[in-house]
C-alpha cells in the first residue's frame, strides 16, 4: 500500500483527523500504519515520538482485534458475554479455538462489519491518538482493564511487573503494563491515557502535549 504523504502533511497542517480503518488488521496494514505514523510525525517535527506511538498502536490495535474476534466467537458458540458462567465457559477454549482457525474468525468479523479504526490528530499543540472498534466492552471486561491499568501505575519497572501475579484469564496484561511504564518514562501520567466505551464503540485514547520534553 502506498502512503499518501501529501494527504498526511495536509492533515497535520490543518489539524484535521487522519483515519485508517481495517476489518482484519493483516500484516501489510500494520506495516502501512507504521509508515503513515512515520510520515505524520515527521511532518509535525515529532520524530522522537515514533517508537512510542508505534508501540501504543500495535498494542491497542491487537487488543481491539482480539475484542472483535471474541464477539464473533461467543456469538457462534451461542454464549452470552454478559453472563458470568457463559463468559468463563467461552474463555476456556477461546484462545486455542480462534488461533487454530483465525482466518475463519477474521472473515466473520469482516462480514459483520467489525472494524478497527486508528485516528491521529494534532490540535492545540497536542497529539491525539485513538484506537476505536465498534463493539462495546462488558462491565466485567472494563473492570478488568481498569484494574490492570491501576496495577500498572504501581510498577516502576518491567521487573516489578513480572514479579507480580497478574490476571492470566485473558493473557498476562503485560502489553498494557509496558504501555503504562513507557508513558511514565515519557513523563506522562494516567490522565494522558484512557480506555472507555459508549453505546457503539470502545475507545482507547492517548494525548501527548507536543511541548513535552522526552529524554
């Protein structure tokens, strides 16, 4: 896929949002996204942010992809995400079942119009990055995410995190821990990152003041 540098530079200069939407997040789209981020940050003279932003995007788009996969998997299994017993039953085989036939489940997501959307925007000297997917998180899922983030803020290093017992029901949550530690290293705090849901979408949002000095 070809990166339209003119379009990207125009978005940066005008403060308009730049949006990339995918239904299955194949490798070529991941590469394209990183190339767009590179041009976007170069146009904004913020190349120092590239590795940070690329990590955040990789982590959060994968989380969104997994959430979409979980929806079609539970639907196919006839299980209710909001029912604790169904949830436990479904998650027992979720990872093994979907990994063994991931192409099938990704096709289901595409057929049902479940997207992953990246939005980049610079306004009022702040870089905003959002990852949106059009499924809503359950109360239990959101609680689990916020618990992980709360624990993450207590760690000072990856070694601290690895020494703790994390919630392994859906993976260790290390991706969010690393993301939080990285934000700390940048001198940012929990106010700069949020995950929330409305009636139609789940949104992960990161904001970085561009006058913020990153060592």
